[in-house]
C-alpha cells in the first residue's frame, strides 16, 4: 500500500474508532473494529479488518444483526481480499475517491464573506450539525453522538456554516495520531446547493488545518464532490470501498 493511501485510510479508520470510543459504541475484536449506534447511520461500519479469513465470521455476525452490514476497505486491501469477499457473499455498496493535499505546497485561499463559520461547542450546535449532515447525505445522524465530540479540539473540530443567519453547511476535521488531518462530513442542505458552500467550507477547514501546522490533509470524495476538491488542489489516490452482503 502506498504511503498516501495509508494516510487516507488510516485517518478514516482512526476517526471512526475515535467517534465510537467517545460515544461508548466501539467494538474492538482481534480481526476488526466496529461501530453500531442505535438510530444512526453514522458511523455505522465494520472497518480495519485484519485478514480476509475474518470475513466469513463477520458475514455470520451481520446476518445475526450483531454487526452493521457495511464493511469498508481501501482499494488495495479490497483487491487483496477479493476471493474472500466473494466467498463470504459481499459485494460493493459504495465507492468514494480517496484524495490528499499537501498544504505547504497548496496553501488555502479565501472564501466568500457572506458565509459565517463556527466551531460547535454546545449541544445545540451538535444538533444543528447533525441535521445539516442528515439532510445533506440523506441518512440518519444522531446529534447525541456528535455532542460527545465537542470540546476535543486537539483531535476533532466540528463546524457549521450559516448564510443569512440560517445553518446551511457542515464540515469536520479529525487530527490523527500520525499528525495528519482528515476532512469529513462536508455537506450542504439541498436548498443551499449551487452557491459554492461546499468549496467555502472546505477552504475554511483547510485554513484551520494550516493554522494548526498540518502538512497532509485527506478526504473521501463522491462523484459530485470530486470536481470541487480537485479545483482546491486535492489529488486522487485510491478509492475507498464499502461492501455489503448480497441480498
């Protein structure tokens, strides 16, 4: 696995583990980790799978509803585990593009002055973030899980952005143990799309990462987000693939 790919998947997996641990939802087994919150689709994942031979047992536990039916790999690992994934009954469910930017070589620019950003520091902020994220990505996000992340700015920073006094976009930074930054949950409510808010939020987060002395910043882009992040200087590395059992 290339170093940039390690940066990308390492930040994502550590981020999920951190969220799960803070919320009291993390399961750590010898061959995988999992987070399975009630009433929330985030971060509902099995991840950090150590060895393709574990997939048969993971599939068994998913069928018994003891683990979430969403197992995530970076593309290199998914390729290596392809025979075991197929044998256990998994197929790709969602693919995102892992991307990286070197901040010293690509300092962030500015964002429009009509957007106001704040770091969440109270329960109402966590709820607002969860509502924006849920509306942006069309899945359940529990504000109570987000609230467990507040006040930990050395590791995680939860942002909301407002336009005309209305909370319209979300974004989150996670600083991993290797000193890298990861951007997560960059979303815009449907009624505010097409106004450049995703690019503005990303720029604000990159400014924060730069101020905090980070060199590498990673994220995982959908097809819709890929042009935005490319324009801002992110480079594609490897895909991040989530698998589910064949129905």
